[in-house]
């Protein structure tokens, strides 16, 4: 039954990919890629991005049906010892991510390993987000919806309980605390509210990277960082450089490139 579900899921993802690459969306994605990577083979990268997203859609839909054994076929985790190291300090972990690979599968991948997960999200009350949230809350993962909950209070409570709080840092910068950083050769606004949250809670900050590799979602967890009053600027610079290198090496993994508004926001710096 495990292999049958995985097989059907992958066939469905591949079918959607072949359909999507014949639609105008491929040229739209290629155009967005050229805005940030003018020298790259935008058509090839757009093709890879569409394949990633097509498979991610069905992984999200099927995740609520998964048992722990399914995740061994779907995902792989590198650097899990960094989670244990961060949690050993007793103040929880603030897990940073960008919209890459299948980032939506991250909470379920870690929950399946026994970790207590919380996901900060902005989820309107509609059918699409109800489906995505079922994946995010697999195995008891908790959701912190900024449209309904007190994000700061709920995050502090989770971190005080030595839990993991996941936050995406490459969108929504202008909606809260932010500063301008150098990224991909441009000046772009970057959210910095997570710095204050990490400093106040004394939580370890773990940069995480999701990408699709050899048919699996590979989650790589970086070394824990500690934020204090004296190193905030240093941490922002380090985190920015880590994600900049990842995006330069794997632009086809960045799902933001599906969104013309977000792409132009980075190019125009506003």
C-alpha cells in the first residue's frame, strides 16, 4: 500500500508537470527568472521549477494519508543533529526557511521524527489553505495563523516549551519589521522580526534549506545560531549569505519565481 500511494502520487505530479509546461505559465516563470538571473537558461530552469511544484502539490495533498514509513520514500533529512543540539539548550528552535523545494513538507518531516512543530503562517479561511494546513499539522503539528492568533505570544510560549517554530523569511518583509540587505546583487527589504523573537526567547536559530533531489525532498538543517544584542547585524548578514548562496546554486528550487509580484518587488527593492 505504501508503494502504491507513492507511485500514484508521483504519476499525478508528473502528469500535471507535462500539462503545465505546455501552458503560458512556463514563459511567465522564465520571464521572472530572467529578471533575477539574466545570464541563466531561463527556459530550462522554468521547466525544472514547474516539475518541482507539480510534485510538491501532490505531496501536500497526500501527506495527511501518510504513515511514518511514507516519509522515508518521500523525504530525506540532513543535519538532524543540529536540531538536537539546538534543543539541548532548552529554549526551543526558531527554524528559518525560504519558499524552496517543498518547504510545506518540512513540519510533517520533522513531526514524523518525533519533534514538536509549530508553523507560523498567513492562512485565509479558504479551501486551498485548508488542504495545505492538513499537511502542515500532520502528526499533531501546531499552526500559528497571523490572521487569527497572537503570533508573538504563541511563538514565545512554544519556544519556552522547547519546541520548534518554523518561519518563512523571504516574503512579507514590508508588512512588519524589516531592513534593507544586499541579496543577489540588489538592495531588498528583509524581515527581521524573527531576530527580536530569537533574542527575547534565547532560542537557537537554525537555517533550513529544502530542495528536490533524485525524486526526494531533501531537508538540510544548518548549525544553530544564537542572537544577542551585540550580534544582530552579524546574524542578518550570515543568514542572508547562506540563503543567497543556496538560491544562486539552486534557482530552480525557489518557488517565489512563480510569482511576478514578489519577483518584481525584489528587483525594484520595494
